[in-house]
C-alpha cells in the first residue's frame, strides 16, 4: 500500500501539489497493523502519537460513570486519528479497531514540521477538525432531541456517505460492519431498540437488509426521517492559503 490516504481524502476538497502530497506521504511512511478488537489508544493514558487510518474501520469512545460506553465517532480510511494528542498529555478517548486495520503512526514533531512547511495542509487539518466538531455537535443534538428512528436513519446515511468518500463504487448498498450493540452505543439506544428501529425502517420500505448489507431503498425519505445534513458538503474554503 503506497501513497497517502490522507492526501486522497484532502484531494476531494482541494487540488494538492506534488510537494504537498510528498509531505503527507512522510506522515504515512511507517505502518502498523491493528487487529480487530484491539485498542490503539486508551482513554486517560499518556498519548504521544497521532495516526492516519490507512485501511479498516475504527471507533472512538468514552466510558461513562455507570460503565456504559458512548461511541463518539466511527473512523474511516484517510482519517487523522488522535489529533487531541497534539494538545493533551492524556488521551481523552479510546480508539479501538472494529475490523482488521492498518494505521500510520507519527509524532508531534512530524506534525509540526508538516504544518511549518505547508500552511495549506495545516489549514486543512483545522478544516477537518471543524468538520468533526460540527458532526459531533449534530450527534449530541440528536441524542437529546430526536427520535430513535431518526438517530438510526441518520447513522445509516452517515456511514454510507463516509464509506463512499473512499470507495466510489458504493451507491445505495453498503456493508454495515457494526453489531447492533455498537450501533446502540453510538445512538444512545439498547440493542433491542436498535433492532426494532431497523425493522421499522424495513417495514416502511426505506431500507433493506441481507447478509450484513444495507440497501437504502428510499434515500430521500430516510433523509427526511433523520433530518440529516452531510457535513462533508457545503464547505467554504476560498480562504485557504495559496499553493506554494
């Protein structure tokens, strides 16, 4: 596996120069396999590394006082992981693999060098941090103010859109790759309630499920049910520093 996965993600938004691509490739020179179920970074432990996810699916989560788990984000190839390690001594969240993964670790010094030499890339790290912040705000609002059906519908749309960002062959059919417990931990629902909502969406002909695959039968209706906004669209990036 060669090249930069982060560069592939950024190139969907801006035209990268060859110099910028090489700078991003340096961040991904080292590669580390992470087996399904393994923890890459644990909440409250000292953290020194950042990562680019090159393949597989990961999640970030926190453990609540009652021992329950709240999944904050699902992480996809090209995502920069543990960016909080640049500013905190201890990790504020746990990173764990939902499938066999490959990550590229790098330290704060490498991030600093990249940002110093390439202001546009530094700005794009800010851009992606803000996209994640707004998407997380949407999920927080959904947990407190929307129905269980809306939460599940929104999660399905978000997963499909994130998967499609790195695999253009995906249209309205995708592999869910999550257990109902994991879906529940991301949406604040029990596994039983998740199953009920998935069956309701099937009965209403919005989705179909077979062999771990989900088909979005009526994407427009699903979007209305979820009041979903794709936060990776509608960006305004004309302020970015000029190419060098």
